[in-house]
C-alpha cells in the first residue's frame, strides 16, 4: 500500500571535512573499544528518573556506537560534583585500579564533564573520556546519511568544541590570578583555535543554506500535492520506524538501538480507506538532548512543525514511559509545535505487556479518541489507528468563535486538550476563543 519514495536521499558524507570530535570507533581498529559507563548521581541535581534507569539508557547509548564493548557500568553517588575531578579522590583511585584490570580504553560519563575535569580524569586514568553530549554527538556523526544531516552534526560538534575552548580559557585565566590578562601563549592559541572554528562554522552554514534552499523547493512542490502530512515523533527506540515500515511497507532501518534513525524519511501511503497521506519518520528524542543538537535539528524536524497530524509513538512497556512522554512533550514545545496541530498518542509495544495490565491499557485507550494501543510488531490494534488517521482528514471542519466566561476553565481546558484552538484573546467578558473542529467535536463540546 505504498507509493514511490518521497524522501530526498543523498550520498553519504560526500565532501565531509573534519570538525567532529575524534572518532572513537574508527574503521581502522580491528578490536572493539573497551568502554566503561559511569552515571554520576549527583544529589543536588536529582532528576525525576531513577539513576538505575538512567544508567541503563547510558549503556544503551554507548552500545549504539559501532565497535564498542561495554565491559562495565556503575552508578556513582555523589553529594555534589567536585570541580577538579568530578568524583571524589577515593573513587577516582578505586576506578583507576578497576579500569587497569579491565583494560578500559574509553570511559563514558553520563552527564556534563567540564573540559578541565575531562583533562584531569583522562590523565589520571590513562583513558579517553566522553561526556553525554560528546557521546550523543559521536552517535549522530555515525548515523548522519544525508548531506544536510552531516552538515548539521558537524555544526553541532563545532559549537560544542567551541564552548569547551572558551571554558578552558576562562579557567586558565582564573588560574593565573585574574582578569585583565592579555597576551600569553595559551590565550593566543585558544584565540586562534576559536577563530578557526568560527571560520569553519561560517563555511558550513553557507553550505547548509544551499542544501536547505533546495529542500525548500522540494517542500514547496510537495505542498502543492494535496496530501496531508502525518509525522511520527517519539522517544528514541519507541518503535517509530517499525510502525513506519508497517504502515508503508518500506524497509527503514528499525533496530533495538538508540538513534537508529537520524535523517527524516517521507513516504506516500494509501490507507485502507483509500485516503492518501504522506508519512514522515523522524529522529528520536532523548532526555537532556544537547542544546547544540536541538538547534541543529530544528530544521530536520520542520516536517513535524508542518505536519497536519502528529503521532506520538510511546514505548508503553518501558518502565519510564511517562517520563519519556514528558520529555517528548517538552522538546516538541521547545521546537515550537503549535497546540493546534492535532496529536494522537500511539501506545506501542502492547505485545510486551501481559495479562490484566494489557487489558487495562486497551480499555484506557478505547475511552479516549486520541489514544491508540497497538503493537507495531504484531499488528494488533493497528487497523483502529489507520482508520482514525484517515478519519482525521475526512471529517469536514468548521471555524467558530466562542466566548467563555473566566470561570469556565473546564471547557477551555477541554478545547485545548482536543487541540482545536486556533486563536485566543482575553476580553472584558472572558476568553474569546477561535476553534476549528469537526461536527462530532462540536457536539461533544455542547454536551459538556
Ligand atoms: N515487542 C515489540 N518490539 C517492538 C515494537 N515496535 C518496535 N519494536 C522494537 O523496538 C526496537 C526499536 O524500534 P525502532 O522502530 O527502530 O524504534 P525508533 O523509534 O525508530 O528508534 P530510533 O530511530 O532509534 O529513534 C526494535 O528492536 C523493534 O523491533 C512492538 O510493537 N513490539
Ligand atoms: Mg527509527
């Protein structure tokens, strides 16, 4: 049930030039890199997740790099981060012995590590060290396939390197006892490095502009095609590509690996109802996505911004599915996805939930018009989703202006939850709300 490919495939890594963090999984190495994963659980920075789950995710991230052998992992509890070594001296010494015994070559620290801490720890342990941002950048660099993807990752890596230069420099300055320190070999070198990075950034931006303009043209011609765009979004490994493949009959790489998909893929699909839509598979989200990457991938996620319907795919069997959903919602908001874009939740991997919990999820989803419990793997629950996606575009929508009193918070909340609000203003009598909705939604509203 698929139409020819809509995506703009481009040769990989053509014209690729440096600027990335050193590749730790080079093709030249025959032996896999022996890596150890540490998750610093800093008491003053507790998140809403369990440190054990965070460690598990960090291990999965590490495993997403090619040629990597994870020889150990550990949560390190810390009252607070130590400025020089991050960890306490006793812990650093203990780890040194373990790393030597295990012949560890790479230590992955799941959190921010300052350039100074990195340098000190690398020297102390005799290893190469990557922090969370560095690790995610490495994975992205490994995955990028389209020209735009490659350029964007390069840009993100450069801006990451640049902040590290700046921070190293401020630190040096402080060590030398103060402000007003001008000249000095260290600073000149860093200034030069910084200038070199800035020049490279400008060059990449220019190349990127060109690529984006071409894509704009593609998109403009696509817009003329009267097919609605349906975008799959969700936490990494939630099953977006698996669902995409199931719906389109395509063979996009779907793998038990974080960030299996990087570049967006689009395809025309004819739904069982006969309705044609364009389905878009996108990069997965993750908690604490490096800010550099959020900025860089905004463009790649433009399809999501323009989508007529967003399917938020969730791994409903994951112990932290709620936290993941909250992260996705946050990132969507920071990307500027408007509340007016209708959103369905897809509770995926239903096959992994057994017994009464399974039944409960199905019943819960059935009570809502915008939630679908299914398994992209077995196909259970899929027909209902396809039907709803189709119906979302078949139903005629009308525009109305409503005025709600200030006390009518319940109805206002309902309108927002339905995603039908297109504009809103405060007046003397209350809220003037413009909505665009189906006859069915209007009826349900009147029944509230
Ligand atoms: N049991 C089960 N496994 C599933 C289901 N859907 C996907 N998976 C598995 O989950 C893993 C991740 O699936 P993908 O489709 O690659 O996930 P994704 O959301 O595209 O991940 P990224 O591209 O990394 O963001 C794969 O091993 C899939 O086989 C499902 O419904 N049930
Ligand atoms: Mg994928």
